[in-house]
């Protein structure tokens, strides 16, 4: 015996909800949505390299670990990284930036910043202080190469920024006898009676500039020349990403400390490409007037800029 199935009845809404829509004049549409009445959204492109680099991330982890479990009080010999906000947050947790000689410390822990330092400086601290080394491994590698070249009788040339903590520490590993060359003009004017030279780079140098400066130095007569590209991989990729951003966007926002060498280098890359660029530290520095007529914005950041600052800048950009 077959059972008959009753057909399902669909409920029909006799009074569908009214749409609260008002006619929009064409002039209003242009004002609100752009020409043609189409919604125009500004494109925001964030670089894949928009967080701490490996060396900075490692240094901060070491500092935080020392603050939690290390011998107190905890000091850093100079700023742990070149970012005021990060340094301020670590200070709130108890990290004190030491600007004077380690001789002034009576005890506790001393964290060596990511840019490194020569061991002779630490002799001032003595045995009463526990030394915690947070030097970036890439900087450590450059230090070893500089020291080896010096011991083997090479005249060491450091391509980098005069006065930068990393470059100062590298020079110490050559008995303070290394020559620092910062640009092509200095390379052109460089003269030396040394029979053999050894060239290294500050780890955050621009690879393109490094190649040009090396080529200029090698035009001079030397018996032997050894060249070591000690530029960090992250720095190189960050610079390449910035160049691409500058070429494919109407404007680029470069985020990072005003005292950060690698961030300033990213800004210079943008300007060299011919892009409109602004170097800021925080989202509060953004100005709405910068973005008039701008359809796409690239966002890049220095190696010591935390992701949360980048996120705050992007959120602010979306409000314009």
C-alpha cells in the first residue's frame, strides 16, 4: 500500500519590507562616490616585511626574558633597538637605558643592544654584572669577519653610516683602524698605500649602493681585495619590497624611528624612485591633505617597527 505525500506549501510574504531608499542626485553621487557614481575605495598595500626583523625580535625576547627571570636591576647599554615606543614599553617593565659607563653599575644584568659592542667596553663592568648578549647574529658575523681581516693584515673598509652604533662596534674589531666609507664620493676620494684591502658592509646597507661603492673602490690599484657582502637578508628583501611599493603606488608611508638608519634608507629609496613618500613614527602624524587625489597607498616599515604600530597606521589610513 503506497502512502500519498502531501505537497509542501511555501509561505508567501504578502507585505515585504519597504526599502528605505531615497533617490540620489548625480551631483551628490559624484561627491559621495566619485565620477560615474561608482564607489571609489583607496587601495592600501602593506609590505610583507612589516614587522620586526629576526635580530630585533630576538633582542626584545632576550630583554623581556631577562626582565622576567634575570638578575635585577636590568640595564641596556644604549637603546636596545631604534624605536622610541618599544624602548618606552620596555622601560615601563623595568629596563633602564644606560648612557654612562658600565662602571657606574653596582650589580644586576646588562643587556647588549642588537647593534653590538666590542668586548673591551664590557671590561669596565667587571664581574659584579651579568652580561646578556642580544647582538644580532648577522652583526656578530660581520664583527668576526672584520676581526679576521684585521688580524690577517688587511686594511679593513666598512661601507656604512659614520656614527651608527653597529659601525662603531665594527671599527673596534679592527683596532679602530678601519676606514668608514658612506657614499660614492668618499669611495672616489679614498686613497690608501695598503697592499691588500678587505671590504665589509653595515648589515642594513642598501645592496645597490654597496655594489656601486665597492666597484668605485676596486678601480684603484690594490694587490689583493676581498669583499664580503654582510648585508642582512631581511634588510635586502625589505628594501626590494619598498622599491616595488614605490613603483606601483601613488604614495608610500614609511613607518619607523626617526633615528633608525634602515628606516631612513627605505624613505630615501622611495624618493630615489620618484615616489611621494612620508616618514612617520606613529599614526598621529598622518595628514588627510596628503591623500588628496591619491588612489593607492603603499605601507612599509623599518626593521625595528612593531606590527601593532603598522596596524594602527593602516587603520587610520582607512578612515581618510
